[in-house]
């Protein structure tokens, strides 16, 4: 791994940010190890960034020095296509990822993420962190949080009294439980791991826990859920999950398995059920999510580490040995050498 603060020169619409905390996402691990074949080495990971504004360009109007801000999965887009015009920059074909993206402002060099002491980002792609939110617990919300929040809002899985199933209790799943409860929903965690029952019910406040490998439990829950957020990135069968939905229920897939999922059309056609995907969220989604989190005191459950522990953290992350997100204390770490 490689730490760098090789920044572009601040432009009129840029915000310069001193990085305080940066979360570690499974995407960082996939890029570092080139699992997707897209790594542009040397990689500077990190796209769950909370920091303090230290300087702004002459054209910046929304931020000033001293503001606490966040930067998520992307730092630029074409700003001319239909997606950008409709406020869905996350689906722009020209989206520029915060880490390991193509930085047109630096002549096509790879973007340098939040495992750095400073980052320079265009104003439009920076969000404000509300007062009262813990910066270290907020960092994972910039990716994990908005990834589950935005489809919940889009598909009506935010209505009090509705029944939400959350598949997987990891970095994304545990935040989905928190959002669901804050919306006033009934929330059931669906997991292959019975050992997570107590954590889900007693610590995170889920209403029910369903062991997906137990046929009797799954049968008893058939047709009871209005929607499901599937956060699992390992390959799994989804037909039994679809059977849990009520007619016209909606499943949203936010995990990214490395093998194609198998789907029987009979799991969706007779009940008019839907399957949708979701890729993080727009800048507006992210800001709205933070405002909601601030109102309800929502933050990720994190293990804060220093930069010299990053390689060990990545090894543990690959084994799913974290509850629930590693966050690097960037400002409290020495960034003078490789980690």
C-alpha cells in the first residue's frame, strides 16, 4: 500500500480538505488486490472521507475554512448528461471515482483517495457533515450509509409500519437496520449466521432474526415482507429470499457477488415482484442521508485504527473479521511512509 498527497492545484471551484478519518470498504480491498482487473498502481485507496476544510477556491460558495465535510465514492462527473442533469451523478457514464479513477483535472492520472493527509475536491461533490455527528462513525456513511439509504427512499422502503428484510449483517447491513428502525419500520435481519441473532436484536434493535439456512424459518416467513435490501457480496441463491416478499414487493441488490446470481422467473412473475440494483447514491442523496443521520443520531459501528495497522485490517476485512467497519484515524497517524 502507498500513501501520497500528490494533489492537483486548487482551482476556483475546489475545496481543499484535511482528512481526519477514512473508512475502509470492501471495494478498497478489491481494488488493492486487483480482483476486478482495474487497479492503476500505485493505488491510494479510500472513499469514505470526513475532514476539515482548510482552503477554498474563489468560486466556492457553500463551504469555508473550518467546516466539517465529507467526500464519498466519486469526486466528479460529466455534468452534461441526463443522469447528471437529473441529480443522479452516481450513474453518469463519466463518473470519476474518488480512488483509482481517471482524474481529468490531473491529465488522466489515477485519482488519489482518502488514505492521504489532504484531498482536493470540486465543491459540488463535497457534502456537509451536520453538527453533532461523530466524524469517525460518520465516515462509513459516505459509502455504506448512502448505498442502503438511497434505494430505501427511491423504492418506498422508508414508510412507518412496513416490513423490511435486511440480508447480511455487515458494514452495509447494520446501517440498513438502523435506518429502517429510524423510519419506523419493522426490520428483520436475514443471515446464515445464527450467532449474529443477539447482536441484531439486542444491540441494533432489529425486530426479528431469520436464519436463511433454516427451511422451517424461511417457510414461516413466506410473503411477510414489503421489501428486502440484499447487502451480501458473496454468491448466494436469491430465489428463497424473493419468496419472503409480499405480492409486488421489492428486492434491492447492493452487494456485488463475483459470480452471476441465479433467478427463477417464477419467483417474481406470479407475485409481480421486482428486483433492482443500486450503486451508492447521488450527492443530493448523500447530503439528505447525513441530515437524516444527524436528526436520528445514526452512525456506523466502527473499529478505529491508525495507518500502521492498515495491512492487518485489510487481512481481517478479507476474513470478515470486523464489527462492522474499520476507520483510519488519518490525522492521528504518521503519513510519512508506506503502510
